[in-house]
C-alpha cells in the first residue's frame, strides 16, 4: 500500500511554480470518488482523473488535503498533466 499525503504546498505556491495550462481542465480527484482518508483505495479515482486530464489535452489533477491510499503505483504517460495538492 502506498500513501500520498498532502498538501505538499499551498495552491497559491503551486500555481506560482506551475501555472495552469491555458484552456486545460482541472480535475478534483474527490469528484471521481477519492476519499483521502488513508484507508480507502483512492488509486482508481486518481487514475481516472489523470486519464480525464490527459484526454482533454492536458491539465491539472487536484488532490485536496488528505492522505490518499494507493493499492499500486500510478502508471502511465501523463506528460501534459500536473498533480497539484
């Protein structure tokens, strides 16, 4: 089991370091079922968010503060997707 703990940085800090891609989407992992409680497996929701942002041509996957449990590593080629949280 892997755990992602957030926030890594504040939203304002992250936007200054990595400005959003103009016209790109922002996908909140909780809108796709992630819980962020450190117990529930959030990998399916995070993978769905990564795929949705990638399919839109790029964007940001937002992980609100929490501890995200992953049953396996996040895999794929998501060069146009930024994780924010």
